[in-house]
C-alpha cells in the first residue's frame, strides 16, 4: 500500500474488541486489531484480563514449534500435557530443560530498542525452583553456560527474587528481594524495556509489584532469543500458560 498507512494495529485489546464489523470498515480504511504470530496475522489472543501478541496455554497436547523450541541438556524433558507445559530434569546441575522462542527478538545491541513483556502462569506446588528469563547468547547452548543473559530468578531455597547478568565471563548479581512464592498457582509478569545500555525490569507477582530495577548490560555476543527456564530443581515445574510481547 503506497502512501497509505497500515490498517493493522497491534495492542492489548481482546478478540471481542476488534474494530471491523463489516466490509464497509475495510473500504473506509478502518484499522483492525491483530497480532503477528507464527508468521501470520491473527486476532489477539485473550485469556482473562491479560492479552499478549503471542500466547500459549498448552491446551492441545501438541508442542507448538511455531512459537517454541525445546532445549534439553543432559536428559530432562519438555512436554505439553494436561493443559500445561512440564519441564522436568533429573536434579541439580546442568540437567535443565528450557523453552526458548522459535523466532529471534530485537537483541538490544547498538542502541536498538529491546522490549519484552511476559506473563507466566505457574500451576501447582514447587520446590527448590528458580525460574529464569534470559537472552541466550549461545541460542542453543545450555542455560548454565549462556554467554550473555539477563536473568530473573526465583529461589524457593533462598525465598527471594533476584536479577543477575552474564556478560561473557563476567557475572553480576544485582538485586535480591525476599519473597515466599509458596504453593499453588501464581501469575508472574516480567517487563523489560530499554536497550542494553539502559533498561528497566519490572517484576509483578499476582498483580503486586515485587521489584523494579534499572541497569545497563554489555553483552559480548548477540542475544537474540528469549528463554523460559527452571534452574536447580528436583521436581520440575508446570506452567499453565505463557504470553509475551516482543
Ligand atoms: Ca493451560
Ligand atoms: Ca499446543
């Protein structure tokens, strides 16, 4: 469409808030509310009050390779069943499966903006669990040795949230906030905004702010993917749904 702005918009309105009602709206150039997901256009996904451009509630028993890749190191498993994604491993150490995005995201280098708003719904009890959200410089490397990452962890052992970063061989732990995740379902939102030279991470659990942290990051390699991973667990974790904008 030359000299005509796009009719597609993408925001957090739900499916029921679509703008078009009949073809007259198209003829009039009315914008429609769509998401780009899996390489195509689709209505915004919606569940409850939260809408994201990419959303998976793991409800059909089929692992969606248009959204995810499994990364399984030294055993462990990632499987979709019972309306959840299950991440299982054999114990502590390097035996850690994780989910990573199938598509690349803005890497935030050279002043490029990088944003990620993610919502993760955890189901059931957890023990000795740390979750991580990270940019993985190795793309297919194991979590424990990711060259470049910004990680948001929860440790049940320490009962705290923390943010830590890996910049090549450098490791930094920046903020630790006491928190008891407890048992039962929990909804975690992680918002990352800025670029690597200046960014802010906001963490919200069950609708309440837990921490807000501003920092800078000096990756030694591109960090194109986002991963959702457990770390140091004995029983694994079950995730009911994940939604994100990027
Ligand atoms: Ca689900
Ligand atoms: Ca599925």
